[in-house]
C-alpha cells in the first residue's frame, strides 16, 4: 500500500462540506487532533472548482491554474500533503498535478496566466508536487490509523449493519491509486469492520454513482433520481447506515432519500454518515457539536440510540 | 566418363599431396605470406566495366590470374593447382560477394585453411554500381590490393565444434513436456521429467474433453493422453521426478548442472501399491484441487484414479501426522521420517515445458466469482462435465444441484484487458473452450440455453469449421463484453450491451461461466530466473526469435514449448514440443560448428568483473564455477564484450586488428590529392543491402569503400583514428538495429561520437545508419549524400 | 446509405480529443474495439438513450453529428466506463470534451446559462456553491428544514468551531485575476450574453 502521511497536511476545504455537512470537517479535525495528525487549514485556499468543472463551466486550464495557486500555498506553508474531504477535490488535484508535470504546453499556458495575474512567485515547476505522493483523501488517513482509532473506540457498533458508498471520483478516476481499487472497493467496509460493525459488504449497485451527476441533479432531475433510487432500493432492508466519503454523494443520498421515499411510497430506514463522522462518534465526539448531525435531512438520532457506550 | 574419373583421381592426388605438405606446417602464417590473386571476369559482369588487364598488371602479389567463371567447377582445379605450383599460402578471390560464394571458394582452396581465403567484391561493390570504366578499374585495383594486404594478416583458425551431452532435463510433465520427452527418449537421449506436482499429465488430464477442428467432435482427453503417459512410464530412457523443483542451475560448456529438490511425500513410492487403505483411515479432509476444490480429498491421496506415478502421496502441509495411515499400510510404505532430497542432475539440454496458470478470477470481482456459487470458470465447468468429476459428468448448479435452464458464458475474462491485473493478449483457446462446453451441454441437455457473450470470436484457421458445427446446435451469441454479474431476487443477472443491436440488457441466468485467461505461471517465472532465461513483456518465456527460432530461448541449449511460452492449444503445444525435441537432438547428434568470428576470453587476464556478461545481449557470456566463459554457439562475434573489457582479456577470433588495419590501409593508400574516400563499415545486414544495391544496378560514388564487420561494436576509437589519420574523409557505420543489442549499440555510438568530438573532428564525418536489408535504396542514398557533403567540404 | 467522402486536411475529431487537456495522456481512444463494456455499466444508459460506446464510435468515424446528439448531456461523469475500459479509453473524458466543443460553438446555451451563477459566485468568494437559480427547487424538494439550515449555517459552523470559508482581500483578488487572465471571466460573459441578448 502507498505511504500515507500524518504530518505536513493541508486539510483542503470543500465547498459542499462547508455548506451542507460542516460536521465532516469538524469530525476530521477532531480525529486528527486526537490522533496527533499535524495539519493546517489555509484561509487563503480557494475551492477546487470541481462542481463548476463538471457543470461544464470551467475549462481545464482555469481549473488547473487555480490548483497551481493552491499548490504554491501548500508549498509555502510547508504543508504539501493535500488531504481532501471530498472525492472530487481529490481527483481534481491529481489531474492538475499530472497535467502540470507532464504537459509542457499546458504548464507554460498556466504559468503565463499566473505571471499576467501578478503571481509569478506562484508559478509551477515540474515535480513541485507528485499526484501519487502529495494528494490524499481523508479516508486514507483514517484507514492508515484504523487500528489506533479502533482501539480508542468508545461505542458499540456491533448491532449496526453498515453498508458503504465509495465515491466514484476517489475510486474510478485513478483506480491504481485508490486503496482497494475500483472493482471491489472495500476501504470503507474495512474501516467499519474495524469498528466492530456488521458489514453488508456487497450489494447490487454498490459501485454505482450516487446519481448526483453534477449538473444532472438540477438539469435532469428524473434521470438523476432514477440512479439514486437504484442504489437506495438495492439497500432496502439490508443496512441501517450508509457510510460516505464525499459530501456530494452524501447530499444526494441523504437529502433525496426522503424525497424518493415519498415518490416511491416506501420507508427506507437508512441513515447517512460520513466515515469521519462515524469515526469521531466512535471516539466519543458530540453528535451536535462535532458531528453536526443537525444539518442532515435523514435524522440520525434514531441510530444514535442504538449505538451504546462500551 | 573415363576422363572425368581420371580428373577426379588427379584432384584426389592433389589433395593428398597438400595434406602431406600441410603436416610440414607450410601453411602457417610464418611461412612467407605468399598470396595468390584469382580474378573472375564473371562472364562479362565484371570485365565489361573493369579493365581486367590493367587490374591484373597493377596488383602486387605472388600470383595473379584471370578466369572467365571462377565459381565453375573446373576452376576448382585451377585454384588448387596454382596453390600447389606457386606454393601459395593464402588466396584472394576478386569477384562476387562473399555472401554468395565464400563457402565455395573456401572449399576450392581446400588445402588452405578456410580463413586464409579473402574475397574482394568487385562485382556488387564495383562493376555493378559504377559505370565510368576508368574509375571503376581504379577502384577495383584499390579493393583487390586491400584484400591482398588484409589476407597477409589472416590467421588460420579451426572451426569450433560444440558438443552437447546426450541428456535432457524437461521441466513440466504436461502434454508439452511429455511429448518432448518421448521424442528425445526415442532418439536415445536420456531424459528426466521434472514435475512440481505429485503426478504428471498437467491441464490436459483435468479438462475431460478436447476440441478438434478436423473431427468436429469433442474427444476424451484422458483416452488420448493415457497411452502416451504409459509410453513415458515404460520408457527406459525416461525418468520421472514428481514433487520436484529446481533450486539452482550452473551453466557449463556442454551441459547444465541442475540442483533439484524433491519434496518428501512420506511415502516410499517403490513400496506403495495404491490400495487406498491409507486414505480410508485418514481423518484430514481438504478441498481437492483435481476437482477445482468442488469436492474434498484426504491428506493422503492419489490425485486421480489414473494418476502417474500410481502411488499415494501425503500433502505434507495439511497432514497432522496422526499415524493412522502408517498403521494400516500393509506394505510398510509410509514413513514420516522421510526427508526432502537434494539431487544434482547433469543435463546437456533443458526444455522448459512448465505450462500456464488459470487467471485468478477474483481479480475481476465484478463478475462475482467467489461471491456467487453459480459463477464458475471454464475449468470448473470442465470438471463438472467430466465423467470423473464431482458430479460424474452431470451439469448441475453448485448452489442447489439443479440443471441450469440457462448458462451465460463471458469471454475474455482477464484477457485483452490493459487494466491493472489484466492480460493484454488474447488467450487464444477460450473461444474454442467455450464452444466445446456449449457443444457438450447442448448434446446432453438440449433444453439448457447457452449464451456466449463475446467481443470477437477468434476461431482461427480450421476452427472456423468447429464454430459452425457448434452453431448448428443452437447457441446464442451476444456481441458485447459484460460489465457485471449481479444477483437480483436470487437469480444471477448479467449486465451487457448487445452492441449489434445497441441494446443494453440484463440477462437472467442460473449459471455464469467465465472464460478465464491463460497466464504465465509463478513456477515458470521462477525457473526462468534461475536459468537466466528471458521473459516476454507478458512474462511468458521469450523465444529467441518468434519467426525462425520459436523453440529456442535466449540461452543456448535451453528450449521452450507449450503454454510456458504463450497461450496456445494442445495441437500447437505438441508441435512446439516436437520442435524443441528436434532442436535438442540436432545439437546432440551433430554437435554444432561455430563459425568465426567469435569472442574468446584469456582466463589469465580476466578479472571476473562481469562487464562482458552485462553487455552481451545474446547471453553468450556466462559465469561458471571458476571462470567467465563464452559460448561460441551463442556468440555472434560482435565485439561488444571486447570493448567493455577493462583488462583487454577478450579477443575476437576471425577478424583481428591487423587485418582491419591492413584493409583500411589498402583502401586508402592510393587516394589522390583532392579525392574523397569514405569508409563504410557494414554489418551483415548492411552488407546484404549493399549487395542488393549492386543487384539492382543502382549507382553510388566510387569514393565509397566497404569493409565488412560483424557489428559496429567491433570498432574501437583507435580504428576510427586510424581511418581518419590515413586519409578517410568520412566514416559510415551501418548496422541492423538488433533488439537484444540495442543498448550496446547506443553505448557504442555514444562512445565513438564522444571520441570524435574530443579529437576535434567534425561530427558529420562519422555517421551512423540503421540498415535494413530490403531498404537498399536508403543505404545508396546515404552513400550519395555522404559523398556530396564531403565533396562540398573539400570545395571549401 | 451513408456516403463517406474523403476529407482532406481537416484534423479529425479523434486527434482533437486525444490532445485536449481534459484527456489523459495515455487515453486509448483509438484502440476502442466497441466491446460495449462501458455501456453495460453506465448509469445514464440504464435510464436514458445515452450510449457511450456509440458516442466513441461516432468520434472514431469523425461523425460530427454526435455534437448535436442530446443524449451526450446525460452522462453523470461517474468515470465507471473509464475505470473498466479494457483498452484504457475514457468515454467519460470524451464526453466532457464533446460538451465543451458544443458550448464553445454556442450550443446548449440555455443549459449552461443556468449554471453561470456558480462561476460568478466563485469570482466573488473564491469558493464554489450550488447555483442560486436552483435553490428554490432544492427547498421544494428538501423542505423547510433545508431553508432553516441555510439561514442558521453560520451559527452551526460556529458551534462546530469552524471559521468563515470565503476568500477575502488579497487572496480573492488573486483568484479573480487568474480567472480574468485565463479567459474564464470572458467566457462567462459570452455564455451570459448568448441567452440575455435574445431576451
């Protein structure tokens, strides 16, 4: 397995975590603080553009020029290990580094933009960062510390059936770099198993998209919800909790579950948490002050009642 | 008639005479260098352009003669007579290309050592490529005189005969290994079959039925194989060693020293009568590999009823040594004190017939192998359909024992897949395997529907007949590569697009069969490493040349056959096995003659640094126990090792430095003021291309003077200096970019370029050219351009 | 009957796509063997007429009609096709590039218009957000609680110990300048004008 850092980490802010599930960020900070992971949140970091990129609005050069600026910030603060909370941030960072490292034409173009924008000091040089060695997803840090976290666990998850939703942009854009790959992703299941939960493992549509489809959620609502329904219906009666690693997926499944329940006339009894929220919960974090479950659409309280202290 | 006879006698007489004189050492280099030059008019081909009289009178040699057709049989007598009469000890033939007739003239000059014959090519390199008679004649004189100077420095060499011990070790006891073993044993070669499993027979005994393009039927594989296996067991020249693997190997000049380890099976094979009482009492049950783990066997077991050797064996890993079997054995055959043995085997040749492995289907988890009981592999299905299999030949679902209503086969599982853990290649047999199983199912269970999802049906050659035969039984084909196999309401579902109809679909089915790729086995790779045999990009054993040396590996006297070399069916495996056996036999029977030039190491100078081993792409250089040695059979005499040797311990026999310097001298010494001379050093392919220029009467400037070398690796900076110092205006080095010497070439080109630069010589005076035999016009163009550039330079 | 003339000189679509910055350097587009694996796993195929295999075929055939095909707008950008493709092709990337081509040629202007707010908001705050045009629809779907969440977000974030996330001052200017120099701002305006000038 690849080497996962636990210091010099730039904890990369995510637009959807900011406004939909801020508890994912506070939970990650909670775990990192407890585990002694050294990280920095940079107020000057701009957003990855991922949503806009996949709304077909951003061109690759604009996206990667903004990435280059963030890379320069990471280098300046000596926090070159970028750890994202969102799978799209993860894939966008990797793509930008690869493009900047291997495509001279694109690199020259981007450096030209930075120069004209008065940011010559932020120009990118080949090899400044490495897409395999400098970009990580929060779930990878948790995975690398899973035994430590598990031994600090204060909650009993054994009567909770946990299924996983592995984010596409973590698994499928760079499958070789994804721990447990794209064909049978297990990283979330393995973490859940380490916490003593009953793991659902495989279900139909396990690898399928959440259905958000970036613009599809808005421009093609029915199409988007059909894909979301595939996933939720496959889990009907199989799991109590669906574990997430991407705020966009979490939003799609958590916020639209009540909508689909109404449309399909079914009750799903499935609760959504980010893997960071679950880990923080296990370590004793407050559901409201750390996990931020008050921002969820599907109420989490019922599940919390089933999870007892050890 | 009489006349001829007397002539023959006469010739015989001369030969006898010369043999006598030979003994008096009159042909050694010391005896005075008496050179005879024989000029061929070639029926006008040469004499129409070259003024033979002028050429004849300009050559300084002990004898100069002209002949109409020097290659004709009666000239043989003339040449021999002159050699005797003139007491010649070396000969120059001025005529056609040595590629055409060197052997002929070496034979015609028979009393002389063949390496005392020099051929000067005044046809392809002079009369056929130049039209100006005067210039052509001048060039011919220069070429012939250079030949005379060169041959004066020639040294007599004897051919190197390599002998191979009359024994062979065959790794792998599958159909390929067995075939090669039998062929060799029948030719009197002592053969040892080394098999890692407790029994021989390989995949073929497992698969039940084999397909055949000719008979349009599925035949019983065991019935075909059993008689052959019996021949193997009973053959006095074959020894079978099961549960045995190679620990290490040493290479010697005529054999390999193989150190083998035979794992213990706690059973005295010679005492066991295979009664089976032991297995009855054994309390340990483990999944049975013979049935693809669909049934159980005991820890003491016989892999299958017709297993060879016909003895029980203990699976040491799983045995708990309870001793029950030992007590029950009447033959006293079981002994837990038996240890693994280390065996040393001296073997002239090695044949790698280690076969393949089936693709690990859990690497494509989207198809649900291991997740769903009724997703199985073709090999699993072969066992299920086998009458000696887990269901005694009945097609049953593993989950509930029912006959499936529908079977969906997924082709190319793991094959033709560039993704991680996938195989880029086509596994070649899976289309036929799927058809075979479809055919058997349709015969026995006409109500069961068989659907084959494929990307391309590759039933090449005669197998197309087989495809039609099976199609007629009513198989459904869907042209599309399925994305996943899932389970909905207890039914398997295959998601696939019917690409011909542009119809994505979900096919409900009872059973899914994955056509697993053929992949190189771990054992093969391990063996290759120990034998220093090269692997292909896809990690099979690499053949020396896929077209003309398909059974050779890159190491002399190590051969390969069967699926160890790449995916293939039984027919092709058997052909290749027979080819490998023929190649082994060829070396044993005839010995092999190595032709100079070859490299030779002077052991007294060698410091054992191993640089020569690294640089030799032909793997001719190897380290044996005491020395570094060069296998003359593998050596091409290219000279790369000699160039890399810091001690100067390697000599190239067959083209020594004195010859090279003398030839350069000769080609440059008559150069006039203002004239351009370009030396073209050509390897064999380059030389062939130059000949072809002549054959096609394409012209190029007279300034081009060609020197034949084994490889540009033969040239050292001192040769380059010598040429420039002696008047060369330019040097062209042309060579075929042989794959296995590419690195050495690059290094050589770098070395020579750097050297030229360091001497302050303009870089355009030393040129490199990749020669290809058919692209002779390219070479002619090179000659032309080089000459132009050098003329222009002179003009300045 | 499709007549295939010889089109001299013009660069084929497949080359243009292969060299687009959105395409991976080693994209196996030309090696596509039309096996249909992409289609068999595609969520958009499952619920619409989109067929990634056929899209690639049209690109390989240099058939520009693909640009007018409404189905290409159904791709989810989930990359499932890319992760499995046996020849390392990525219909997902091809789709993104085709959509860029359509938009730059002025097609689908209404659709992109609805997403412009994302771009403007990014220029104002240096952070992405859900386009405001869709907010009402979300509230309709997600209910009053969602509206309350948005109204109380700052309090909730404070309770969670999180700082403000919008860029300010110098950083915001840097981001703006980059987007002006990259031509992004101008592109937004072009997209905007294309719709607003009509109305």
